[in-house]
């Protein structure tokens, strides 16, 4: 896989963010040695400095700085150190952004037009953020939940409407969070379904339009050939 400088940069930053997220998961929800925690916080701090440097560089070179800030308002929160616990899920949004940038730089015109039509990158970012935030809230506000993986399992099951019943909220707050997850899941999956449907409809209409243009071209050629033959017949009679 041949990568230019921008693609290589986006790829490396994406890998660093994945490593950072995995380390943050273990540091947050499992007991780890103080040395490992310190090393993680230093690594996270260096990564945040790199993210802010890239952000200000792009902002400086942007033609419309206000629009650039508005488009990156969610990812800005993902550039703060993991010391701010409530901001940690936003790092996933930052990861989605770099994946999008890497993909767009690889196939700029088609993918960029596709994302402008569907807002799929923003939908994925909001979905990840919603799942993480609701899972963290459920873990901390419901005494029946002891770890993040169980909270995440319950939220995902609630959002999909499966309802296995193996995890049950024990508090009123936990039930409210579960209801929010259910309603949010309905809205998210309905939106994703609409996006997928629009993709197929646009593809079908585009194919139909191409077929129609091809048939029109064929008919035009046939008409031109007939006109030539008519002209030849006229010349022969003269």
C-alpha cells in the first residue's frame, strides 16, 4: 500500500489514537500499576499536543475558519487529555475523523460527495459518542453494574431492542438511562436505515439514468444512419 505524506500522517495518528483508547480502557476500568498509569498519561499528553498542533495548522490554512471550527466542534473535545474523564469518549469521534480524512484523501471526490449527501461520518461519530456516554452513566448510576463491559452490553442490547434480560437496572436512574438508550437506538437505526436506503435509491436512479442515456445515444446513431441512407437514395434518384 503506497501512501503519500498526508495519508501516512492520518494513518499513524489513527493507530496512535487506537493504542491510546485501548490503554485508557484498561487504566479506567482495571487496576493497574502506578508506573503504567504515569506512562499512559504522558503518552496521552504527547498525543494531545500533536492533535492540537495539527488542528491549529489546518485552521490556519483553512479558507473558511468559522466553518472549519463548526465542522470540528465535536472532535475538539477529543483533543483534551484523558485526565478529564467525561471527555474520554470524544476521542472516538476524533478517531472517526482521521479515518474519514484518510479515506477522503485516498478517493477524494467520490467519498467527499457521498459524505456531504449522507452525513454518515457525523452519524457514526454521534452513535459512538452516545453509546459510550450512556454506558458510562449507566455504570456509575446503577449499583447493579460492576464493570463497563456489562454496562456496554446492556446499552447495546437495549438500543437494538433485543432485551435478553440477563442485565437488569436496579435503580430508577438506571431505568431512565435504559429508556433513553431504547429511544436513542430507535432514532439512530432509523436514521442509518434511511441513509442506506438513499444510497441504494440514488444508485438505482443513477444506473437507470445511465441506461436511458445509452439508449438515447443508440437511437441517435440509428437516426443518423437512416438520414444518411435517405440522402444517398435521394442522390441516386437525382
